[in-house]
């Protein structure tokens, strides 16, 4: 039997990572919640700080895109050979990255007026974990 549900959930989580990665990569200014956090419009932020924030956004986007691409490849390989270590690697990498992203978003919400994206991170983590359990059911043991 094919592992359709594990694949669907894992690919959905990776689509979320790629969406965030591309959104940050293609954005020429900071996100709306960044503006809320600093209580300034992008144009009012000093140029050197704009460059710093912009650079961090591009670095974060690289992480999201890299994880998304690697995990999509790993899921594809898992569907071919059902090696048990693959779902664990996807889970551990995703939970580490997701937990830190969640910690950052919650911290920003608690210390500034920003409405940082907590819910999308929780949804992506949940979908990733559900995918892990479906993948595990079909792995070689």
C-alpha cells in the first residue's frame, strides 16, 4: 500500500516552508508585523538598519527554502525505499527549526505590539508531525 497520507502531510508542511521562504526572499521591505514591532514604517527605519533587517530576512528565507527542498527530496526517497531513518530526520530537522521559529514568534508577540505569525508555524509543525506518524507506519522495520 502506498504512503499517500504521509506524503501529503509532509509535502504540505514543506509547501508551508517554501511559502515562507519565498515570501521573505521576494519581499523588498520588512513584513507588516516587523513594522508593528518597531512602530515604524519601512521608509522611517534608518538605512543601515534596513540593510541589517533585509539581510536577516534573506538568511531566514534561505533556511526555509533549503529545508523545504531537502525534506521534499527526503520524502520522495522515503516513498521509494521506506528507510526508517528518513521520517526521523525530517521530524528532527523540522521540529528544531519550527521550535526556534515558534519561540521567536512568541517572544516577539510577548515583548512588542507585533502580531508575529504563531499560528502558521504551529500548523506547519502539526502537519509535519502528523506526516511523520503516517510515514512511520509504512517504513521498513
